[in-house]
């Protein structure tokens, strides 16, 4: 104001500033009501719920990679391990569409509150597909325990055991681990069947009941 020729000092400026309440207000984040889980819910059929999460790692050159993990919480099948340097909410929805066209869409999906999951792209996708998008409570990863357990296996058995040369190498190695996990590794919780065998058994049982 002095540079513009006003005969005023800083005390008067501050007084007017306070009287007129001229402070710049910080923009508040819009709070959107989302269905949350008070406690984990048990699934009893395939495609009832898919659980999603992210895992991070690096290549030999120090380049960061992200892995989107998607599992069926009933059959324990790993439906996708999408590997890239970054994965947006739109990319997540495309991955889910790819899975849905191959088998069927789920009744609901369960995620944490990461920006890829809480953005407009995922909100619109769930609305259009008629799928319930549930969020765990912040700081309670145990509410998405199945995918957390899966991520631990992925890290212990694959990520920590390999030195990825580049993104393509990471995709090949992680993709092969996914195949072994689904088709060769039996689970005690699935009557010592692999996830693929268990899913096929459930499908055959459902077909027999409908016959």
C-alpha cells in the first residue's frame, strides 16, 4: 500500500485486516459418506467380494514399481497383479472390467482409503456397475485381512526373492508367481486344494444344484 502511495503504516493495515476478516481461508476437504466396515464380514460364495490393495517395490536400478493386488476373498484366487510405475483410479477400474468380463463382476469390492480408490473414477465405476464399494476404517488393515495376508505371501515369496532388472522383468516374474499361487499351491483353508481347484469345485457344485 505504501508503494501505491497510501499514507498508512503496518499497525493500521493489521487492524483493518482483522476488522474486515481478510484472512485467506483454507479449503476444506469435502467429506463424502462412504459405507465402512465395523468388523470383517464373511463371504460364502465366489464373486461375492473382491479385495484390493497396493504393494510397492523397486527394480535393480532403483525405479519404483506399484502392484495392484486383487483377490476373491472366498476362493482365495488372485484375480490380478497389475504391475506398473504408477496406477491411477481409472487404471484400477479398467483392470476390474477386464476381470469382470472374464468371470463375472463382484457384488462388492473392499479397499482402504487410498487416493486411487476414493477418487471420482472408482466412485463412478462402482455406481455404473451397481457394485457396492466398501472401505475399511482408517488404520485398521485387519478389516481387509485376506488381501493383507496375500500381500505378505507375495512379498515374502516373490518380491523379496527376486531382483527385478526392469519393469518387464518384474511383470514376467510376478505373473509367473501368480500362476503358481493359483494353480500349483494348495491351501489348508481350501481343503488342501489350490485356489483354481477350489473355485472349479464350487462351480461344479453350483451347477449340480441347478441341474
